């Protein structure tokens, strides 16, 4: 087991307060709340955000990047998009100093039933974003265009094509880790239909979609599933999925239905 390392003077940190320290080469977020000290890894398990730079409220720290909250006493993940806890460490006060000893285990609890089994996350959300204006497309954007597949799994092909119908078809696409559809998660920023250049009775469908992090590992699958869900409609000539990272996803973009499904209250 590692030894305790003196990291600060006990009087240095305000109450409440937080600071970044280094222990055995690891970056540790050190907190003081109600006279007690706590230490957790300065790493958000969603996508590596620096927790010590987040907002501290009581015993909760909010990741400054996408808003996941962690319990500073245990390292447990309390809210999406983090699905698993970060490491918490032993702290003692001795000789006027704050001493930290690293632990090797992670808190395993998370905000949803899927938390314990998901090694990483990437969720997404934006239902309110659909109604709250178009996102800027100035930042990273990956254009993906595809011819529709031969058949549609949606069963909506008999209905006339509209933006509303596209949203319905998109509800068939589920995040592979969270098992919640991408509309309720808030991944869809917008849907645009325009006449196809090569067929009078068909339309080109452009879909603006976000991810919870630029390196989301499920991104390629979500793009492929989106094309498959929409591209099978008889009046679709092509589906273009444009990945938009500005504005970034935040947890408040999820619908109540998604929150219910994930057990977030
Ligand atoms: S990196 Fe912390 S919530 Fe995304």
C-alpha cells in the first residue's frame, strides 16, 4: 500500500475550498468542506475533464466540461454523462498538514443501471436544443453522406416524408451504451429536407447531430444507424449526417423520458 504524502498545510485551504495537488505523480483534487478534507482523482470518467476546476456545491463537484457530478467523499458518479466513479483517496490531518494516500480502487456506482458495466461513456443530448435555436456549425464538423439502404427498418415508408417523421424514425436509433434513443438523449440538433437533384419525388435529408465528446467511441455506429433508420424511406434520396460539436452537449438537454429511463431525478 502507498504511503501518506504531505500535500498542503491544513490552514492553506479555505472552507469550502479546493485545490490541485500531486501525489506520487497523480493529479489529485483536494477539497475542504465543513472542516473535513477529501481527495479524489482530478479526472472525470466521462472524458477526462479536470474536476478541480468545476463548481463545488456541498459535497458535490461538477465537471466543468459537460456537467457530470461526483461525490467528493466517495468519488461516486452522481449524474450523467459520467457512468462510473473516479478514485477517492485516504486523507489525514497530522502535524498541521494534509496528508493523502492513494488508493487503487474506483467507486463503481453511477447514476444509471448501466453504470456498473460501462467502461466509458459518451452520451448525448439536446431535446431542448431542437427547440432552442440552431447550433453554430463553425466548429468541428464531419460531413457524412450516403445513399439509402435497400430497405428501411422503420416501417414508416408509407407516410409522407416530413421533418416530424424523420424525428420519429430517429427515435429508433439507440445509444449502444445507454439504450436510450438519440432524440430523447438530445443528440439531434436539427433536420433539414431539400429537393433531391436527381429525382423529382425524393428529398435529401441533412441531420445535424452532436456527441457528448469529440472522441465518442460510439460515433461511427450512431452515424451508420441514423443513415439506416432514415435512408430506407421511399422518398429519401440520400442521408447526410453532420457532426456538430458547438454548442457542446450538456446533461440538461435530455428529455424527461430519457431521465426516467436512466434513473436520473
Ligand atoms: S468530461 Fe466530465 S462530464 Fe464530460
